[in-house]
C-alpha cells in the first residue's frame, strides 16, 4: 500500500522468573524461558533496546511494557511500566469439554484460547471415545503449550489452565463452591445462548463485578 506503513505491536511473553526473586516492579528484570528467547532471537530478531510486552504467570491480567536488556545467553528484559491492569468487571469463561477424539483437542484449545476462554476442563462423557480420558494424560503438557502459544499470539492477558477431570460430580461441586453458573450447550435448544444469559441475569458483569460462566460441551 503506497504512502502508508503499518506498525507492529511488540511481541507478548508470559514469564515466571524475575531477577529480584519477588514481585515484578518498575526497573526490575524478568527472564524469558529458553524457548521464548530462541523465538525472540531467531524468529522475531529482537535486539537490545527493543520493546516487548510481559505478563507475569502469577499475576494474570497485568501487562508490562519491557525493554530487551541483554541479548546474550542471559535473556533479561527490563520492566518499564504497567500497560494494562486486571479487569475489575466482565465475565470469566470456563469450557467444560466432553473428551472428543484426542487430535481434535488441539484445535479446541487453540481456537478457544484465541476467542478468550479462561480455563479448559476435559471430562469423560458418555459419547467420548473409549479410553480417551486415560490416554489424555500423556498429552496434557502438549495442550498446555498450545494454550500458552495461542495466548501469546492472540495477546490474551493470561494463559488459560488446561486440566483433566475423571469425575464430573467432583467438578460440579467445585464450580458450585466457586460460584460458577453452568450452562449446557445443545444444538437442538430452542433458546439462544444470548437469551439464556439474559434470562438468568448472567450477562457481562457491571462495573466491579466479574461473573463466572461454565459452558458444558459434548464430544460430538
């Protein structure tokens, strides 16, 4: 496009390690993982002084502006200022997914993260493939990596958790204790999702309120 240029937003990374060993602070440093640093150097070609965005794994929702401080073998990023604070209102979405064929879970985690799902729980359902929930244990770390990469690419303020639950009754008790409202999706339902939320008063939270919605989806 002639006469115009497009600016690229800084890459976003999720970090666990801070040089000070305590809470992140302005002027402090964060250490990227080896995998992220390889991507930053080899793919993004970041250099000393380049801007990045950081989210602390222990403080979801707070986004920091950072500057690459060290491009050697010690991948440090200096924290400059807070760009975004955690939202004090809105809606958290938990997807309770009846276990489908295992290869389909990759796309469910990837696309679900991109559209803003906050947590995934995979459960055994009546129509789940035989033994799928038992075999899923070996793929759990893979799905968590997919969640993390999708969160970075879609600029989410946190990495969604991905867990397995063998007993739906245990999950239902947990959701009740944590004040989640559960909604089962049915393609034959005569009420739309938006109408169901309005009828139950479970629309987006007003200022100062975070509503919690657990959406149950079958493996079909």
